[in-house]
């Protein structure tokens, strides 16, 4: 099984049906890289508005071995200095308010609870320290495997609002994993009804595949339902059969939407997970 070294809230790294994709893609809301870093495609455009994540991933991809070794050493020294909640919070403060840099960012990831990357609505890290995580061999292997895997591919990194991304829409199929209106992650706090409408309008003349939640408890996403009808998109419910997420998702109807049968055939996904 391929893994992604970023434990990001909303990560789709365990949506295994994406791993078989083998055509040029744009991962429009790429987050921690749970989708693009696991596909078979060699031609990938990555985008997320969250700059720290994109810059770190871009560095891992583009850096020379010497630069990467130096980065590792610097991370090692900061991560090892974090040995209490106070020291973690001091470094977190430094990153949020004084020095936003990749080395501190990755040191915080390595020392956070469950290595979880979480930002609040002001785009500051609000992950916490649980006293157990540190720069261990397993994490080191994970990031080296990730680097080796992505280095084989042709990847372009971007950090812009989705509407401003430049790409050839005849060549690339969009993989769309936006903030969900009916979900609770912090980045959903600044995802508005207007963004939701903008997104569906933007997708209306493109080839795409999108995951989303259409129903949660008694709430339904009416904007999505209208767009599906208006643009004659097709969709299937995702079945979480063997997935650990299944237990948590009983009150949720999560779907995968395609602009056309042709796009669905081109992606050739078996979306029972
Ligand atoms: C559900 S998460 C994506 C998770 C990702 N697929 C993964 O596996 O890690 C949604 C992402 O959309 C990004 N986002 C929110 N608004 C955006 C916008 N207007 N343009 C581009 N990205 C945006 C957030 O920063 C967040 O990382």
C-alpha cells in the first residue's frame, strides 16, 4: 500500500479507488496530497490555497539530495528540542506569528498528536502535542519513500484559488476534493455558499470527478443537487465496505460525481472501498 507522509484532516489517501488513475490530472484541492501522490499518472498538476503545504511538498519534490539532507538535519534538531507541551507551543507560536518556514512546519508535523496537520480559520496551526510523537525511523522512511515516488513524475505545484489555476482543459481531468459544505474541518469555515456555486459553475465546462457529501443526518446539499440536475452530471454513492472510515460514516451519504460517462470510463474507478 502506498502512503502519504501528511496526516491532513480530510485526507483521501485511503480512498483506494483513486490509486488506479493513469491519465493526466489536476488535483484541484490537493491538501496533504492523499490523492495525487498515490495515482499512477505521470503528468500531474497540484493545487491548494494552503501555501505552507504546497511549499513543503514542492521542496520535497524539487530539492537536490544535499538540500534535502540539510533540511532533514535542521528538522531533526528542532523536532528533538520539542520535549514538552511548553516547548511545542513555543515553536508553534514562532511558526504562526514570527517565522513561517518549512523546517519549523515539518518539525511541528512530526511532533503533533497523531502527526496531524490542522490549521484554524485564521490559517494558523492549531495542532497539539501529546508527548509521544517524534522524528522516528518510520516517519523518516515514509517521507523518503514519498520523495522517491513523486520524483519519478512530472508535477507542477500551485497555490492559488481554484478559479485562477491555468491548465489545458482538453488535456487534464480534474480531481476535485473541495471543502464539504456539510462537513466540519477547519478549512470549511471559510468555504462559503458562494464558493460552492463558483466551483460548480467553474466545473460546468470541464472533465472532472468530484467527491462530496450530499446528505448528512437531516441536512442535504441543495446547491449540489441543483448543479447535478442542471449540468446532467452523473454520480454514484461511495460504499465504504472494508474501510475503517465506514464505521464513522453511517449518517453520511458521500458520493462521487462525474461530468459524463466518458470521464467516468476514462478514470476507470472501482469505487467500493
Ligand atoms: C478536503 S481538503 C483536500 C484533502 C486532500 N484531497 C487530501 O487527500 O489531503 C480541501 C482543501 O481545499 C483547500 N481549499 C479551500 N478553499 C480553496 C480554494 N478557494 N482554492 C483552492 N483550494 C482551496 C483547503 O486548503 C483544503 O486543503
